[in-house]
C-alpha cells in the first residue's frame, strides 16, 4: 500500500507534536506521510510548492475562510465538539479522541469520499502469475465474526476498485450480506456444470454470478439446501477456485468458511494465499482452535511451512484488554478488531456493513498482514 500524505493544520502546538509523534512511533507510519503546520502562512507556502497532499485535517477556525487551491485535497475539519458528518458540506470529526480511532476514521472517510484519488495511489498488486489472491476466513467456533469480516473486507477491497468475488461455503449460512436471488439456485447450477464438465465454464459462470450494484462485489447466490453443501467435494471446489483465479478477472477471492474439517473446507484452506483465523477472547475458542490445529497437523502430517506463514490470527470483539493468554498456546495475534456495542442487537445486514471504525481498523490490519506475509 503506497503511503498517503496527511497534513495536519492546527495552532495547538502540543496537540500537533503529540499527533506527529504517535504516527512516527506506531504502525501508522507505514500508511501516512505526516506534515504538520501551526501557522497558516507556512501551510500556504507548502501548498504553493506543488507538494502532493491527499488529506488535510485542519482546525476548523483556521481553514474556514482560507482561499487555497484545495480542489484535489480531501479536507476534514477538526472540531473540539463532535458533529454529525451530515451536518455540513464538510466532514467534521472530533479532534479529542483516541488517536488510533481518529486515524482510522480519517482513512475511512478518505476511502469513502475520495476513491478516485486514492485508487491512483493504490497500484493493483496482483500476483506475478496474474491469478487472484484467495483469502479464506475461518474459525474454530461459531460467533467469531467470520461472515462479518469476510463480507466487509470484500466490500472495502471492491470500494478500492479491486475486482472481488465473495464465496460462501458455510454449512449453516449466516444472514446474507449481499442481495440474494431467491428464485434461482445459481450456485447449484454452477456446481452441476462443473460436475458435468460443461464448456465453456467461464461463460456459464458469467451468466450465473451476481454483482451487487452497491458494493460491486461479485458472488453466487447461496445453495438453498444443506445437503447440497455437504455433497460438495474438494475436487469440485478446486475446479471452481481455479476457474475464478486463472482467468484474470478477479484480484481477490474472499471465501467464507464454516468451522468444520469437511473436504471442501480443507481444499480451500490448502489453496488459500492467506487464512484469516478469527479468534475471540474466550476460553472455548482458544481450546477448540488448538484442537483444530492439532487435527490439521495430523491430517497433513505436520503443517507445511507455508501454512504457518499464511495463517493470521485476528482477534475480534476486542475491548482493550484480554483475559486469555494466546501466546502461551502458540497463537500469535496479528491484530484486533473493535467490539462494536451497536452490534449487540442487530436488525439488518446493512447494520453490519456500515460501521466506519470497524472498516478502518479492518483495512489497516489487512494491509499490515499482507506486508508481513510477503
């Protein structure tokens, strides 16, 4: 991920120094190039020097009536009070909040409001082979947030102008995050075409897949019968994934798995470039994760090194501290996603797909994890 240039304009010198120091001493330094100014005149001279600026976070009073060439800069007003983002034409956020939350919110606002500018900087990093990256989302127990993470990550990557295919292989499916075609069992038809060696399969897929008009994520409508999922063989899944990856149409394949060791699950795990293993700070989750890892080692006669390298343990519903010792059990947590109080009672899929802070932290973790795997 190429760095974005963030300019902070505020006459509170102590705040500016704290802001800059935090970025330089945290993982955010891999995402932002930070420039700070406490005087308008210095900032004006900086702009006139033709420096590239992606996002300007400015003290509301200092920027309000400033006549500057800001057409190509996404501007966020920092205010001592928290205002609804819809209240004015400008995005306004509270300056006094945890800096990690503030930076995640700034990134999310930029992604949602300046996608074209961002996509110029985001050179698509497709594998040299031209094949899509397969990312599977897995867990040892239910309730860890697999579907929420898989669907939201698919949405955010598609928003960044990547071509994304979402594939749900759960036995007992969660509520669909994308519009479902209840009148047609498209997934079942695609599996039938694969089994009968119908040609050309790529044409069959193009007629059966659905592209969500809102998120631009492509997918197949879910199988309507549990028996149909249970009958999917590893060989069939391998053919489907090969079809999705080798034609060059997609950059990422997001596969939402259940917590079984069915052959369809094992095949996806073995073919994945990255396995996002969801964890919660729960004794039962830790215990079952260890059991599953041991079982995988037995079935594969010790996990190959590439498996260890591609598994990323992601802690969901993080409240700021943990009570379980993950490192003691050889589970290295690579990042945390926040506990979202609004999700305690969920009334719609849209509610799970529209939390800005969650989006920001998920995307921030994802790019850090990719750099680590690479």
